[in-house]
């Protein structure tokens, strides 16, 4: 998977504020190792948080990372379904649509290889 999907504003922020970016990266790495959850579970939790926050970029990013970890589309989509009662149907459907777009993009990348 290429880094072409990274938003320009994100890349610009990292260039403009390299010290802040390093601190955020270190915090993220520390949080990843702070407890007993395995990689797949951590990714699903982070995806669920992204869905609840209705954060398109985070949903897309965590969906791509979940696929990289070998999670199935069904496992990823269940996160959106579980969000219906807690986060509301509109947020769940928005997240579901972003997930489906990531799946399609990943399939397209695989056929181009």
C-alpha cells in the first residue's frame, strides 16, 4: 500500500511542525504498548472511536490499517453496525460508506499490481 492516500494537509502539518509530530508519534507508540490488547483488537477499538467521532479520515485510515492486519471486510463493517445504537444511524452509515470506499480502493490497487 502506498502513502498516496495521506491528505496533503496532514503531510504539510508534519513538515511544518516536526517536533509536535515526533511527540504525537511517540505518544501513539506508547499507547499501543500500554496494555494487553492485541493488534487486531486495538485496531478495532481505534476504528470504533473513529466511527463514534464521525471522523472520515480516521475511519478511512483505521480501515486501511485493519485490512493490512488481515481483518476481513465483515469484521470491519461490524464496527459500523455496532455503532448504530450508541453513535446513531447517520454516523454509522457515514462510516460504513467510507469503509466501503476503502475496500473498493484496495481492490482496485490489487488489480493494478
